[in-house]
């Protein structure tokens, strides 16, 4: 069986940057998982003594707190500073941007619409920067029955599908005087999405590697499934099943933005072994 | 044959307002046709001595110049003031709005995209308010090969179809960081368009009344034709042809925003006579 990697896959700029920051801060703690990949977080713990703190109250004065790529809510950041924690910001700059937009647009009196998952840490952070009047939707249908003033600013979770974002914007643009659309979906997301679509179309079976709580990985898997019905999401080589590759000729592989190369290598090696 | 008027048709707020202004200024001159309806312009000339001036250089100090509903370019307005002409502004407020947007956005460094007809007086006026970097397109296809900076502001000719406007916005939103969409298509246009669509769907034959150089009338006719193949555009009763109504049961009638009621009455009376 042929195993082919997507033209674009895996680590994005923001994840690479955050890992470098963590590696440079031996003995620090990340507040929440630095990236959505448990295996890489374990590696940082073992090789660089970077621990994971889930409860903000456990940080003490002088501690080094690394802010995760997804960012954190504004009041939590203020609390860390107040407690004189040494804050090291590894928030992806593409996430800092929608946070800033939210704050600015809110100050200018725009109603804010965020296209994304209200329970995702990135969105919890972004929405915390709006003063009031912020609405988070995961689909255009969720806009039904909602009221907005004439001026609306729209941002997207960085890892969302652009087509769905367009639907939300179009719905708002039809009936409101000014809709200020900030396309905050990041280019790495675009590139990985385009590449997985192309590869899925020419493959018999697809394996998408990434954390099961990783938003961008789930989107990749969903796009893959739309274009190749036998598409599987795995976190590592142990999740592979030899039955998937029976009578298949071409296997495509992609990986989410938080999936390290060493896991991708392990998975592709195991696929070759199984097929 | 049943003759039925669309639920919304004819004179919009801006046209009604402009005619009232002209009627209140007996003996004045409009610079360019006040509205796109020759018959109504003749009536204003005959009943209120409101003449039509096409050449700006013929205005003399102290003359009363009525600015047409479509507005005029910024430099021409400045020239009228400079020549101490008594300027009476009958520009539709819904047209003044995109002029202001164009000026403000241009000052803030946005590239401006106007969806409309570069040769239409409204657009000639609107685009004159942008300092530089203004692009006028009539379709999404015309955006191909054009380069814009990251921040774009988009406005529409007030009388355009909203679906086409959406296409232009979507194209820009996919690949630019910020697209500020000002939906300047006026509600009267929306309402007349929605109503003509509904009526055309339940009619055997459609008559749309309006000036042949009227943008909004042409759009109404185009929507009508999309929903009822036997759709005709007429300027007045003399354009009607009895052959159109042969073996037809339901005739729908709509009229552009610059079509006065007295013409609509003449046309519907003649349709009944012919059928």
C-alpha cells in the first residue's frame, strides 16, 4: 500500500513557537495544556520539567506560568499579574489578534459575533475581551432569533472551516448596515484543510493524527471524511487497526497543528507495518 | 385577465423627497436628470418650471441648482459652491451614506471596493469621495487579478441585487484579513425586489414600468424575467403590445423607484383595455 502525506500538515507556527518557549523555560508550569496534544505535553514534562497546572489558585508569587497557545481569559491573566506570577505568554499571535479585535470593536460599540465553540479555551479567552453584547455561534442556524444592533463585528475561531464562517457572515450582511468581517481563521488551518481535501480525494483510506480534543484536528478529520468515507482519527500508532487497510491501495495521512513530527513518524511506520 | 400590483413597487422615499424639493423650488434647474424618469421630468418642467441643465458651466451666480437623487461628484459640488450657485441638495440620503463611507474609509486607509456600474451617476458620485485605491466591479468575476491590501471596505450601489453583492463580499472575505461590509442597498430596493419575485412566480405575464436607464427598474425586470419568462419593461402605456396578453390569465405589474403613480395608473388601465 502507498502511504502519502498531505502537502501541508502538522505543527503550525503558533505551536512551534509555544513549544520553543516552553523548552526555553525549564521548570516552568503551563496554565492549562500548552497545546492539545497529551503526548507532546508528557515529553515537555519529562525532558524539560515543564509541568501542567489546571488550578490557577495553586500558582504562587515568583512561579513561572506559561500561557497556553489558545490564550486565557482577560481576568485570569490579570489575576496572575496581581499575584506577581512571572507570566510567559505563549499565546499564538493569531489568537492574540481576535482578542484585540474583540476588545477594540467592543469599545467602539459594535455587537460582537464569534464563530466558534463557546466551550473551547481559545473562545473563552477571546470572548472575555468584549465588554458586553458578545454572541458565540457554531452555525448559521444558531443566529436565528438573535437580535443585533446595526453595527456588527465578526471574528472566527482560528481553526474553523472558512465555508461555514462565510455562511454566518452572509446571514448577518443581508440584514445589517455594517458587518465588519475579520477573517481570523489562520493560514496554516487553511493550508492543512486544502491539503487534506485534495489528498482524501485521491485516497482509499485516510488517517488523521491529532488530539481528540483538538479543534483543528477534528475539522481536518471532518473534511477528510467528506471526501473519503474511510477516514480515521488517531492520537498515536496504538489507535491503528489493520482492518482499515485491507484491500486498500492508497493511504493518505494528515495531522493537526498540534501533532509533533515524532508521532507522525511513528504512525506512518506502523501503517506500513500493518498493511 | 386579472391585473395585480406587486406588494411593494414604485416611488421610494428618496424619489418622493426629491420631487417635493423640486416642486418647492419653482424656476430652479436640476443638474442632470433629477430621477431616471423622463415623463416625470417633463411634468416638473411644465407644472413647476424646473428645467434640466446638463452642462455645469451654464450655471451662473445666483442660479438655483437642484442636485439629483443620484448625487454628483465631489469636485462638481465644490465647483457649484465656488461659482456661488444656490445649491439645493436632493441627493437621496441613502446615496449620501455610501459617499460618506467612501470618504471616511479612504481616510482610514482602507482599499475601497464598490459593487455597481462605473458609468452610473450614483457611482460616479460615490467613487469621487475616495482619495485613491477605489475599484468598481459589476460582478465577482471582475475581481479576478485585482490586488487589494489587507483592509477593504465594500459598498454597493443602492439599487443592486443583494445576492450578487454577497458574492463579491465573499470572494474578498476569503482572502483578506478585514473586510468591512456596508450593505448600502436600500430597503425600498429590497422590498420591491422581494415583491416582484413573489408576484412573478404566480403570474403568466409581467409588466415592469420604469425608465430604461433606471438601474433599479432594470434589476426588477431581470428578477421578474428569472421568475416569469414573459416579462416586459415599459416606460409608459404606449410601449404595451396586446399580443403579450393573449391567452394569459394573471398579469403582474411592478414599477421602479422613479416611476410616478400617474404613469402606473395609465399603464394598468391600458393593460385592462388590451386584454
